[in-house]
């Protein structure tokens, strides 16, 4: 009986351990001629990570990324932006930074939304609203494009020329016709079908928070917004057609006061690299 109790206590303690994790993926493509490293910051929800956000900034620094990509819900929809400002001051200007909105930025009202977007701009973070850029980083040349969260329609007045999710998606696809490896950034993973139909090579998303509660090897998430119970895209790497989607489990530690379970907040590192060429037959 005592042994059962001890084992249950150890299982619970392991599940509630919530130190920042670094999760790594490698995606290879013949379209790439050199490797590059992307640091993916997702669903921070203005969570504080120590004084000056230094533990998170140091974790990113240690990975020596070529680019930092924010996949939405960097802010909360409340007026609580100081941790984000500290993070952006620590990152902006040191690395090229790209951002797409999540639903929470779009739920901030016009005034709050504009204040958050101004903070991004002041710190040199580029907002991808149906835009695509060709970047050279780490010796690699590739595209980075992205779309606003579909809830951007709630702040369309503040956004000015918002022409809708579908139009943004089409603009990114048109930009990607240059044939380079394309990194596509959007907040919601459950729309994988729409992204993959456009033929993007790598899709980066967040939003699902890892389904908040997991049992590794048995259950990859209990609930995610937009997907409901036992979400298919709670976190990890997924293939659809010729596209690879990586879903970050995000950085917010507790949602609505509920702790995560076997679901540590994570900084995602994605190495993109040239496809390894198979040796020709007979080559020693
Ligand atoms: Fe979200």
C-alpha cells in the first residue's frame, strides 16, 4: 500500500514539474542548400519568466538561432504587457524576429491591439499579415510567410487594410512560388488542411498548449481550443501531403489557474537543413 502511494506521489510530482524545456526538431529539404536554426516562441500569454525575462532570453541565446519566430498569443488579451516588452527588448535587434497574431491579441480591443502592435514595431519585430519575405540566414536562403489569426476580423478597423484570412493565405502562397523552401507561420494547427493545400514546406503553429494534460506515450493532450477533447494536433510534428507541421506546446505555465501535467512549457528549436544525399551504389 505504501509503495502504491509513493509511486502515485512520484507520478504526480513528475507530471507537475514545469521547468522550461527545449524541444528540438530537424526538417530536411532538397530545396535548402545550407542549414539554419529557428527559435519558436509560442503562446507566452505575457507569462513572466524571471526578472527581465532573463531565463527565457538566456535559453534562446544558448541555442544561437538565426531567426526568432512568434506563433501568436505572445500577449494576453488583458492589459498586462510588461513581460512581453522586456522579452522583446532582449530579443529585438539581436535576431530577425517574425510574428503572427493569435486569438488573444485579436481579443484585446482596438486600443489594446494597436498598443501591442506598436510595441512589436518599436522592437524591430516584423508582423506577417499575409506577407512573405525571402531571408538569408545561417547561409540558407528561404521564405518566411504568415497570416493573422482568423479572429483578426474583430480588430479589422484597427488593422486598417485587413482583407481576410483566405486572401492573406493566397498572398503568402503566391509569394512562395519562387520555389524556395517556405516556412509558413499561423497560430491555429487545426487548420492544417488549408495550409498544406498551399504546399508550404514547413508550417509552425501553437494555440493548443499541448492539450494541457498529457501522459507521454499514452495520451498526447486532453483538450485544446478549436479541437476539443483529445486533440489530434496538441503538440509535436505532423506530416500532411508534402508539408511538415510543428506545433509548439507553448510557454504559458498555467491556464485559468490549472497546472499542466506532463506538459512542460517549451521553447521549440527547429533546424532546417539540406536533404542528405544518398550515396550512389558502389560508392565506398
Ligand atoms: Fe491561442
